[in-house]
C-alpha cells in the first residue's frame, strides 16, 4: 500500500476485515509499504515480502503488488491491479520513464508475477478488465469477484440537483482536470463539485489555476480534502449525476457503484476501463470521449432533461441491485 | 511533517505493541500531523528469526516519512535515518528465558541464532535516534547487553473515579494471553491449595481455542470447576466491582500487564512472585504481596492479600525510577 493514501482499495480491504470478523473469523490486516523510490527499492521489497512469515494463519488474502508475493500454502488472490506501470501503462505518460533501469524493473515484475500469482489457491480479480490483463500479459486465468460496496444501504436519492459530483482521490489518473476543463464549455447552469484528497500538489495547482484563468469559480467547487462518508452520501443524494472518468481504471470504481445505489446516472469515458461492466450507454449513464467539449455536451444534456437523468438513475439502481454483490457471497468465495 | 509508525502483530500474543502503535498514530493525527500506521506479520518462532530479521531489514518505506517510529521487535530492523524505537520486551526467548521452559534450549542451533541476533540487535539499537522501554528492567537489560541508552516511558492510564471497596467474598482475578511465561498452570495449582468459597476468574482475551481447552481440563482435574471460570475478554470496568485481588505471576517479564496498574489504581492488592520481573517495579509492601514461585506460597499470598487493609492511598502512577509520560515523549519527537 502507498503510505498516507486512503483510497477505494484501502477502504475495501478494511471493510473486508470487519466483515470477516462479523462472520466469526479472526482477521488481521497487514500492509506492505510500497516506497516512492521504488526504482532502487523494488527488489528488496519483493524479497522482504517473500520472507514474511504468516504460518499462524489458515488463509491469506492478497490484493496488490507486492503483497501478493507472500508465501503461504493457502493464499488467495483477490487482485485489484498489478504494478500497472509495467503493463498497460507502459509506454504512456503514466508509465515508467524509458530507461535501462525501467526495462529491468519490468522484467523483474513480470517474472515475479508469473511465478507468484499461480501459486494461489484461487485467483480472483475485482473486475473483468483486470482478468483480461492478467490473461493478456501473464497467461493466467482468473475469475471476477466484484467488491461489495461498504454501507450500500446508506445511499439514497434526495433530489435531482444542479451539479455533477465527482467524489474520488484527486490525481492525474482520475482526470478530474478534464471535468474542470469541460465546465469552461458548458452552456447550461450546471455546476461541478469535486471532492477528495490530492497527493499531487502540482496537479491541484494547475486545476485551480485553470478555474481562475477561465473565470469559472462560480461553476466549480473543489474540496481538496477527505470527506466523511456521511457528507459524501449527502452530496451524492442531491446531485444531478456522478462523474467517474479515470484513465483505464481496472474496476468500475466505487464511485460508479455509489452513484447507482444513490439512483444517479454516471458520466464516464470510453477509455475509463472497468466502468463498462456497470454502466450502459443511454440507459443508466453515458460514455463520452475524454474530451472537455464532449464531456460538456453530455453534462448539458443531463441538466436540460432532468426527468431523463432521474430515469437513468433509477435504472442504474435496479441494475446494481440485480447483481446481488454481497459480502456473504464474497466471503464464501474467498474462503472456499 | 510526515510520520510513519510500524508494529508487528504476532498472532495470539498480547496486543500491547499494536495498541501503542495505534495510540501513537492517533496522537499525531489529533495534533494535525500526517501519520500512517503499518502492521507487519511476525511469528514468535526463534528458528524463523534470522529470516524475519532479514525481511524487516530489507523492507523499504521510501523517503516520504520524516520520522519513523517502530514499536517492538523485529519492526525496529526497518531502516530509516530518523528512527525512534519503543520496546516492551526484546526477544525474551533468547535472553531472560534462555534455556528455561519459557524460552529456547541452549542447543547449537539456537546458540548460533542467538549470536547472530545479538550482533544484529546491537547494531540497530546503536543506530536509532532514540529508544524507549516499557520498564526499568528492560532498560537495564539493554544497557548491560548492548551498551545502548534508553529511557523508560509510561502509558497514560485513565484514573478511576474512586477506589473500589474491597469485600472478602469477591473473586481473585488474573488476566493472561496464555503465554507460557504467564504460568497459568501454576496459578490454577496454587488456587487448588485454597479451600473455602473463594473464586477465581481467568480473563483470557484472544486466546487460542486449544489453550482454553487445555486450561479447562486442568481446572476440571483439580476439581475447581465450581470455583474457577474463564472469560474470553479483558477485564472491564464493571468487573472490578467483583474482584478483591489481582494475581499476576509472569516469569521474569519485562512488560507489565495493564491489569496490574488498573488494580493498584483502584486500591486493590496484587499477588505476584519474587521472580516476576517488571511487576516488582510496581509493588510495595503496603499494596501487594510478592512470594516465592511455588503453588502453596502463592496460595498463602492470596490469603494474606485478602487480609490487607483497605489501601489508604491507591497507587497513582509511576515506579520507583524515573519515567516519562508517553505524550511528553511523543511531543519531544516532533519538536
């Protein structure tokens, strides 16, 4: 886990620990620190992880690299994502810089994944996208086990408001900047509310500068902080729709699920990855090219036909309830 | 300022390191600093110690933390230029329990491991920015074995509103995590020497089911089923109303169970043994009884404690030696 970062994966894992305890199991959560200077530290981190002793446990559930390198006869993988920088992000602006060291890191991570992942008793992933990548890059078959949403029953629809809500960790991969840029092009009275922690100070500065330079302060609210679940539920309940437009995200994202449980349509992008598993074009959300003008058009359409937005939200709610993603089913699979 | 805290969580062991790590993290978050907490797995098998030491030594936490706080062993093997260490004990199986029923035997294999660990631990303790121990006994151990300097810290304890009025027909209590050195068998054997209606409650939080079963069998064989019961939890506030004396007889411990201080603060005597290590840092003649580690002596001690008069001045914290309150320590680390 990345130090000082509390994202969807961290919330899910902690929720799993609580759910396991509530189901009568003793569960401990361990976090293997993933250092920021990983070019130098990667080999040590992998070796150290492999040497950790977990003999006293009947089952070990691993989620991310390098934690899934631990050795245990009853290890189960519930993969959220691999070290993406050496897989699908390789060669893009989000990948490792092209260098000899990066090439070596790529070789090592591929070799470790090919060796350690198949040692698992079961290999689950949290999304079809992750399973597809695991097969494409490592020829490892897996089964999709979508993560249940924490406190799904808390989400509700209060009203169809006048703002798009984007509650997520704020960083370049989540692409909140595209939504902000889209607000420059919107013609309706729609607003945008972004909320989440932002570990990239430069990214936040650029977004705020864009807002100021284009005079859209009255349209855009950026809450650069971790908001409580209660606050998030409240803001979502009164929104027009939710936005979730990451770049090639593995899973549909908790934002998508939260929006659907709150009966809100979801605005996403055609290259956002796992959201395609939950959102249907024109039915309970919209897929848009990752372009500010296209996003602005989609946002305006929803604002101008709030009845349509409301119907889409209701269909999204119905869809996610039919999927029956519960902790009971999930734990049964993880402990099989 | 960014602070990273790390502790280990050996299964079925007292969670004191983890609880302290949580406390430290919460303290810094409360005063507005960015603090993150990691738990790492470790087991108590000495044969695995070299590998675990190597694993922790190689674990990288990156450059984002300004301060790194390690609680317990082997967490303090993680490298960081600004490392502060808190210890409640230091591999007792290799030191104070060496070649006893509570530690490892002095075989060739274990002797080699001990030699390796001695060198590795010594290097680490000399490289840390500051070192804090949970007892004066541990501080002295570290000074004598490794020549390293440490300070003693004291956890804050909530002061009870008033002393509990002791009554003769209340029970004896003992809190244990079923560690071998807690000597629960000795406690049961001692209680078997006491006739009459006195009862004993064993508080056994987070205990392994097999340990519970073994102890229950021992209680049954001693014919004590009617008078000794087990509760799978820690002593709660309401329990103190039903307790007259606390029994704490660990072998050469360097870490005092919280229940000892809780009992003394409530004006309740503690029965311990003359080889109970750091527990003796808290006992005084007027508030406790320290006897030889034999069943009949402990039984006499329990009966003697029942006769002790009401403590006029319950223990209000501190030992004979100088200690620093934990909050003062934590404040000092970030100045």
